[in-house]
């Protein structure tokens, strides 16, 4: 029986990016499906040599595949993440953050959040301008459409998972912008009466998550708030560098049109090329990608295998273990193959990605 085959855009990056790409491809050989990786070189060298044409290629490949896995990239002349979000109209970011066994943390309470963040607007879309010698101003932009898309996604996700939604903003102070956000969320909530929904002021929410994290599951927020909340939650979970996220664009029927998955961490140039990179985050990103493809059993098996091995002490050095990038990847792949009853490695579906000098 032929295995299902899925095309996946792979956006190559900088620093530890090439090592993570090799880890992903090695892990893909353990799956009972084929992933046909279609690489695009978004490294700083690639961007400088090809300019805007590299983004044209990336957009074309991503739209063709409909799913993409992105490795960390240097932000130099521009942010590749920001460019791709704008070019692909990726209006929503989904960042799961939970306590991960085997990751040391100062926060002892269990945490299990799904942060749904509007990826556009706020003050991030306006760099601002000075006013005279002693002042400056920037516009805060909130638009109905991305709020609606994020709210629909959050409530649909809640339906599927049996979780509750908390929307949070400063609607009592930012009455025009945050008030519009909460009104649109309420309109969507009325279409899903079976989903529990409550509203929290954002500053109070931050304190309440620390005091009673079990009260919160799916949190729906505007752009800046989602940025702040994601980093705080990752800090509570123990690391900014082990989380994954989905960047989502929707069609007119609120169905995901394109999805880009990436690791939350950076390029880590200090360990690049040394076989020390921790591939946990990119493995969790790949698990999210598999779920988007409809391969829910395989995606969950990949996520759980990775987390179980961390709990058992199979960890890279940054988490207090002794594994290298390669040995951790091999351990996850071997255990995943056992759990999914894949008897032997399948042929690699795509040629290895090009290597390039580190910037």
C-alpha cells in the first residue's frame, strides 16, 4: 500500500537552521507517511543575494503546498516573519504553551494554555513619528476582519477540544480599539453558545494566570497583548526556546488557507554547527503541521514521544542532558517508529537542503 504523500514548504534559515532541517528530515523518515519537502533558502545570504525574488518564491511554494515549516532566521534588513505574514495575509498566531516534563522551571503550578493572537495591527503596524522635540505618537490599529478570524478560530478550536475561551484586553480604557475587539468576539461567541466564554482585563489576567493557571485554557488577545503573554507564559513553563507556533491565513469561509509553523526560538549562532541544537521546538512545530494535514494520530504521537523522552531524561545539554542534536533526533525517531509500527526507515522523500555559510 502506498503511503500518503504531502508536499511541505520548508523555509531554510540561519545559525542552527541547517541542523534543525537535517533533524526534521531524519525524523520524517520514521513516519508512516511521506513528506515531500520543497526547500526555499531564506537564510540571510539567500535573502541578500536574491532580494525580493526570494520572497516571491517562498510565497509561491507555500501557497502551492498550503503548509510550511520555517526554521529560525536572522532579522537584519527586514524580519522574514513579518514579510511572510504580510505577503500571505497570516492574520492569526496560535501558540500552545504548557508545562513540559523534564524542563526546569521556577513555576511549580501546571500550565496548559493555547494563546490565540491576532497577528496584525495594534501599534506594531505603525512605527510612529515624533511630535516636536519632546513627544512622539503612534496609531493603534484594530480591524474587524482579523479579529473575527481569530475569534472564529479560537471558538472552533474550543469546540473541538472541549476547552473554554477567555478574551482579554483593556476595553475599559482603550474603549475604541479594545472595545471593538470585545464586541466582535462577543458576536462570534453568540454563534457558539456551547463554548464557555469570559472576559478579563489584560493586566488582571497576567496576575490571575500566575495565581490560578488552571482557570485558563484558550486565551484570545490582540497583537501586543499576545506578544507579551506568550513570552510570559513561556517563561513560566521554563524556556522561551522550546515552544512552537502556527501562523494562519484564512479564506472567506473561515477555513485555514495557508499555515506556517515555526519554533519560537532564535538562530543561536553561538552553537551553530556544533551538534548542540535542541530540536524539541521544531519537532513540536512539525507535530502541529501534521495535525493541520489531518494526520492527527501521527501528530499526537510525535508530540507525546518527544515529551515522554524529555521526562525520561533523554535531553540535550541546554536542558541538563547529554544528548546531541543527532542522538536526540535518533532517539525520538526510533521510539516514534516503534509506537507507529514503522518497521524500517523509509527513503528520504526530498534531497537534503543546501548548506550555506553562517552570517
